C-alpha cells in the first residue's frame, strides 16, 4: 500500500529536499511525495528527474485569492508556513483515493524504516510530534510544544475538521513572532490533543531528533553501523541551521548548540554524504546549479549576528528585509 507524503521547497532548498525524499523512499519504498514547487526552477529540475515517486504541484495551481492576499504581508518563511496546511488540503481535494497523508519538512533525513512510526499512529486521525526540548531549552516551548516537521491527517471527520481549521488559522495569521498565543504555523498545534481525541503524539525515541534535543540523548551504533538513539533506531533527524557552502564545505550548527554538546558526528556525516549525492545529481540536469549554497564569509557574519544582535533587532530586520 502506498504511503503518501507532501512537502514544499524552492530552489534554495532543492538539494535538501532531494536528499530528504531519496532517504524517505530508501526506507519506505512505497512512498509517494507531492512537492509544492515554490519556484519554476524547482519544478523544471524535478520534472527532468522523472522520479515515479514524485508529483510536482505548481505554486500557482494551489494559490487562491485569499492566499495571494495573505502573501502580500508575509515574508518568504512566513508564507511557506502559511502553506503548511494548505498543501495537504490541496492534495486530498484532488486525490480522493488518498486516505492518509503526512506533511514533512524538507530539511529532514531518514535513517531507518518509518514503519514503527506508522504502526504507532495506527488508525489515529491526526499525528504530531513534540519538540522534546533539552532541559536548558525548555523555555522555548512557549513558541510551540509541537514541531511542524511531521504532521499526519486521515480523511475522516476529525482529521479533516482539524486540517480545515488549521488552514483557516494560518491564512488569517502566520507570522514569525509570538503574539496572543500564536507563533507561525506551529503554536496552533498546542491545543490539538485537547480538541481532537484521535490526535496521536508520536513517541518513538528515534523520531524528531534535532539540534534542540540531541544534547540530552545518547547515540550509539550497532554491529551493522545503524545509528541508535537511547537504544532505538534513529528514524529521522531535523537539520535545523545546516548550511551548504559554495566551497564544498558545510556549516553544521552554531555554537549555541555545539558549545554545550557536540553534534552527533555519524548523523551529520551521513547527511553531508546525502547532500553531496543530491547536488551531483542535480548538476547532471543543470550544470553549475548553486541553489542554497552559501559563501563561507556570509555564514560567518550571520553566525556573529545570531550570537550578538538582540532578538528584537533581528526580528525587525527579518521583517524589513523579508529574508
């Protein structure tokens, strides 16, 4: 039985998106991914790949008048967040044969079978996952208990009611600031376990590992070099902050995370290898492709800003520059 997923990205995230999808299909062969292409170049390259497990959706095909109106006041990231619930809604509306769909962030990588997660979800109408913040970062839960990295919906009354309401909320308000109990697309999820009895919170210890929680976890490898987290197989990792550099290098994480605990080496080495393979493949379609590649000096300046510029100033600059 086919497992259906959806994600969105532009050419700046194409390398990461390709790596994510390739790893997903490796560990879930019956997967099919609907990709909302945020720009024309992304659609052209994915179409040229002709992967049977990918269906491209043009942004113009999904955008409604209300979305276009919301787009006027939102930055690039904010608009992508606005589309998080709109994409699975669109797929389910146009594909009545699909009973269950999962939205995935594009900067994930899968390391083992996702079957344990699917078995855990069972016949639930909705499935979400917590940030699982490390103790020193627990105060960040004010911005959202749950992470919009894996969000599943079943085509039943409760699943569709939840998805429809989330879509309406994100179109009405979806900004990069904490305001009146809202933050981007993610804080809306805080109330789901109370509102929806068939909302399942994914509990597998190998799911949703990320910079904000790895420092509290123990990583090992078994005899077959499979990465284990707290003794369970690592299923997927979320590569927040990760940058590909134009000189062929990588910038993994800021010192905010690594000064406390170094990132899990084997996890990041596997991701770097996957990104390198994805870039090589993309360049067979479009030689010289450089989407998402950053200059090392620019990344260094940004790291300095992240460390020394007050958050309020950064937020104002973000909104001013729409970056």
